[in-house]
């Protein structure tokens, strides 16, 4: 009987800039911890990633520097590959979508669908720059949103209000290449019939959610898309950078990056097989019945990995060729912000991984991010928290326990594992606690609750410190050396277990722990046992974690403040009392609330102002669930002209404030204030 294989992928990062800490928390560190844990279990697993090197962001970066796209992807592929290496990512392969093997794989999928008559060729109107003599992708066109008036809207979508519209509706369109006004020109593209797979996708998502425990944020995002109904989706575009459409007469067209990028997981697996000298090895992981496929991503990639990619695989599987497996789970994380604000390249807000690792070692960063993963909500990286995690937890708790134990053994027992003698209740409790930890942490990691597993491991270090303190070996070494020897034996066995459990989280430090122990890692579930024989020679101890001084963090904060100062501040414009009185602020009760499909920011609220009921679309979904806001008495602008957001009419505005962490707090009053009362 074939043993289970595990296929793990992490989202392919765009090779148009260096990765930052937010990327690590989303798709990479959780996957690496999971993969390292599975390897320690002895699982048959491969870990796939690589650079996404096609699409408009690449060409935009190239245009800005007046160089070729190939130069951009070569630069950032190498920068990010090195950053991942220094950070300790354990990919089996870090490939590239610009490689011939990826182009071949992408063309194979396109032609399979084309030859079976699955694709639909349609004529569409697209912006065309006469001066540049080229069709303009959406990111190359900027204009005024027809809904909210935002002046930097893209050709088909407004990032400000979330409205989708036809390119012909965009006001004052401008080509970002020449600055000229583009014209709408007819072109033809091939479309994938995504809507034809709606019922099968619903069945797949419902089954997977029930059987494999998909995260609620992933399920709700999928349901939002499915509720609106899936439609045909273009898989080609007019562009000169990408995988060429493999049809005669299709010159100047490439496969849309959303279609071919996800196929990079398959092409990278093929490349890995060739490197191992087994050309068909990849089939065992992609087409084997005993394989489970886990896709680690950030929440912005949910639709591609839970709806579009599975539909593509379903379409392939309807043919005569060997079938592909679908993702068993897609444990998408929310976003990591930086000091209360979103990472922003344009405003230099944040820090890139490669730059961070020039200042600090990888493991304190891995631990800090892992202990604060945005698994169910957005979280923040704060310099002060990074310092506290390193100093208070890694140095003072974990490092202190290990250093005290080793120092005692070196000084009083010639650096050898002491003999264990009669066990007291305090020893038995510690031994029992340690023995149960591999299973306890495993349960968290198997259910993709990486953060909880990491915090549980540091609790074992806390327990080790308490055991050491309560056993008082500095006293027993003088009064009862056998008692002292037992304490140190139990402590060393706990350190061995800690070294194993921490290996997926802080691999560089774990390696040092095992060097000090003069021992090797064992299988995961054997780590809670007595793995160090009495009399075993240990190596000399070394300091695992050095404390980060206040002035080092202060320097980083000063640098951050300087960068933040570049963000323009709004100038207050004075108004008259009469102007203010034109705005009617009233108390409203929220009687119903639900998420707006396809939007991460918006909630649809049904409110009651006195006896009048209205609908308001509020941009608070990242900070309030429908259950949180329902029943609240909130302050609204009652005489605001109605506007449309995501095609829904909003008849007012809910007032909120933003705290220092970037969290929105809706202005509300207690239930003693009646709905409809005017705020004065």
C-alpha cells in the first residue's frame, strides 16, 4: 500500500521588488514551519516555490527604470532567493516562471483547453495608446472613477471605492506610458468558462471545508465570489511580456498571468524531478491518489487558489489525460502591517527582508513573526514587540534555562549527562509534561494553527525554568548531589525536546542546541522521551540569543519616523458654524449587517434612524464582523447624498476614528440614547 505524500506550495512572489516582512507572515514562514515539522515526522513531502516573473507589474518596474523586463526579474529573483535562504526557508526548489519548462507547461494547458473547444473567443473593447502603438493593460491606464470621483482609478476598477465598471465608463482616461488620452479599440481574447464550474466548485469547497477544516476567512471569501455567480474570464491579453499564446495569428498576445502563474507550481515540480534525475517523479505528488496538497497563501490570493486554479484542474481532469489532485486545504493568512500601517513601497514604509537580516539574525525574526501570525485577523510588526520577544522570551526564558542547565553540568558533572536517581513528584510532573508536548504541538501544526503551536513551545521553556528554580540545584549540589543530578538530567531531557520542537521555528538556534547536546534530532514523536544517555558527553555551552539594546531599536524607530515624515499631512481648512450645521449627525441603530461579496473592506448595514430604515455601505469589514456591529448605536451622517459602492447604494456614512495601530473604532453611544437623536 502506497504511503501518503504531501505537496506544499507557497504563493509565487512577484519578481518586481524585494519581499518584505508582510510576505513572510502570509505565505512563507507558516509553510516552512509546517514542512520542517512534517519532515521531522518522516513524511514524504516536497516544498515548492519560485518567482512569478510575468505580468504588468514587471513591465511597469522595467519602464520606470528604462530597462528590459528580463533585467528586472533577474535582479529580484536573485535578491529574493538569497533573502529566503538567509531567513531559513527550506524549499526543495525555488524556480522561475520565465523558464522554458514553465512556458511549455502553460502552453500545454492552454492547448488542451483550446483543442477540446473549451475556450471561448470574444471581442472586447480595450484602451489603446495610438502614440505608443499598443493596447494598454488596466494598470497602464489611470482616470477618474465614475462612481466616487477618485482621480487615480484603474481602467476597470477603483481601488478607492471598490467599484467595478466597463472601461468605457472611466472618466478622463490617461495612458501612463505617454500621458496621452487613449482610445477604445476592439481586440479579441480567449476566455475560460469559469461559470461552468460553479456547482462543482461549491461542492468541492463545502466538502473540503467540512472534512479538512478550512479557515473561516477563506470560506467566507469563496462564498462571496460564488454568491455573485462566476463568469467567463479572459486568459489572454495584448502584451509583449509573458508566455506567448501558442496559436497561429495570435502574435502580440500572451497568456494572462493569473492563468499561467499558478501553473508555476507544476512546472517547478517538473524541474525538481529533472534535477533529481527522475523525470516523472512530479506525477507522484500531483497525480497520485495518496497525496494531499496544501497551498499556503496570503488572503489576497484566495480566489486564485480556491476557485480559479481548482477550476482549471477540474477542466483538465475532464479530458483523457492523467488527473491532477486539488488542494486539500488553503490556510490563507490575513495581512501583517508595519507599525500600525500597511507596507508601502511608494512611501518607503516598512523594511525588506534582505535589509532586516543585515541588522539582526533570522531566528528572532522567525520567532517574533510566528508568535504573531495573522492567522485570523490582521496583525502588526512593532519594533518594540520584536525587542521584547527576543529579550524576554528567547533570551530570558529559553536561553536562560538552557544556559543555566549547561553551566551547572559543565561545572559540577564534568560536562556529562548526570545519572537520574529517585524521582520526586516534581520530577515526575516535569517528565510527564515533556512527554506530552510533541503530540500537543503536533495537533496545532496539523490544523495549521502555527501561532498557537509556537506559543505552546515557549510555555514548555517557561515550565523548564520554573522546574529548575523550584528544584534549587544551587542548594542541592551542596546538600544532596544525587538530587541535583536528577534535576539536571530531567532538565537536559527537556532541553532536547525543546530543541526538536523549536527546530521548525528557529532552525539555526536549534542546530546550536543540538551541537551543545552533542546529539542528533530524532523522529518528532520520539523527542519527548529520554534521548540522552547517562554519562553522555556534552559540548561547551554558547549564548543562543543576545539581547537587543534600547538604542538599537531607537535607531530603527528614528529611521521609520523619518520615512513616515515624507507622508504628506492634510492641511486643516477652517469652516464657519453655519457650514458645520449643514451636516446632520444622528444616532442610528444597526439592525442588520452582512459582508459585501468580493470586498474585503465593506459591510452592508441596515440601520434605523428613528422610524426610518436605510442602507449604508461602510468600509469597516477589516475591523468589525457583522456580529460585532449589529445592535450598536452608531453616529451617522444622515443628510449625505447617496452614493454607489460595489454597485450598492449607500444612504449615509458611519463615523469612525483610527487609533495608533491603524484600527478603526466606530463612534457609538450606549443604549440609553434613542435612535434618531441629533448629535450637537
